């Protein structure tokens, strides 16, 4: 994985604009770089040689395209779309089509003020740096991961789960990506893609998780998820990146 440093000192997986602050990478050619071996391409960036969620972004066909001459429409709400993000509901056309991911009586495209959203009061996601997971990644991926270090300090973070679809990943201002569960750090986990995974609320009050074809995959419990395939998730650990784990905590 090639990681460049932007003029403001942020680690960036893109070489045009910093995927943390959006600053032009005017000093990209002179910026220090490091190799992360097997975590190649895991940070962010849609192009060749860039890190991150290349597979989660540019690797998918636009889901709202109806043909070369037909206007593009949002796959989530059906509104006319000019560009990647729907101006009506904010849906990212690079993500899997919602109807293919959610149950039949599913998500639609309710706006922020709509009463259609299920109540998620009390649910939260707790994010930690997990030494056991880090050691497992190093054992599994071999000596090439030796240059990735476990962070000496990484405070626990908690995110309230509100809404039907919650993206997990790393913020990228240059690509317009603002995940609901933002793992940008610091510290920066180089194995997390910009659009890594998604949580889907279920009618019974539970959750499903989908790996969005991330570079390094997502593990739930002891099994690696099949990309773009919803899987149930409970209180077992969600493992991703080089050291990140997420635990869903139900209401008391």
C-alpha cells in the first residue's frame, strides 16, 4: 500500500487530493511513502496505485444508469441524478442497490425528517483497537505486515445507531465520502477502506452487515463475509482493517 503525506501532515491514500482534509497533494512526489505489504490498496482511493476502497468505489458499475442516452436515476429513490450522489436523498450510486440488500418491505428513501425511519434508540456501536485481532492479522498475512504497528493509544469510540443503513469506513473529502461510522482516526488504520461495510436495520429489531467489496474484507465472529452479501450480526465482534473491532450494543 502506498501512503502519501499531504502538506498538512495527513496520511492519504490518494495522490491528487488528501482524502482526510481535501488539500491538493502538491507535494505528493516528495511526500514520504511506506509499504504495507498485504494491506495493499486498503486506505482509500479509486485509481491504480492508490490505497483504500478502490474495489468499493470505482470497481462497481453505476447502479442508477439506464443506458448511454437515458437520464441517470437514483437507484434508491428514483429521482434524476447528475453525478455519483443523488441530490434528493444522498444515495451513493457506487453502493449496492438497496433493494438487493434490504428485506422486501425495506428502506425506500425517506428523508431526514421522515417518520418512516425505525427507532434505534439505545443501540450503539463501540469501536476499539484490538491487540488480539492485530496479532491475528499479522499471523495470517505474514512478515509483509511488519511495518504496520499497533497504535500505542487509541481511545474507545461510541456511535449511536440511528437510521436504516449505516455506512462504515473512512472519511474522504476529495471523494465526498462521509461514513456514518467514521474510522478515520487518529490513529489511522490503513486496512480500512473508505466505504468498507454497511449495517442494515431489520424489522425484528436486529441488524445485518454487508461487506462493500472492501480491499481487506470483514470478519464477523470467525468467518469472513462474502462481499455484497448481507449476513446477520449480533453481539459478536466485527473485525476489519489491521486492528479495528466493532461491537453492537443493544438497548439496556
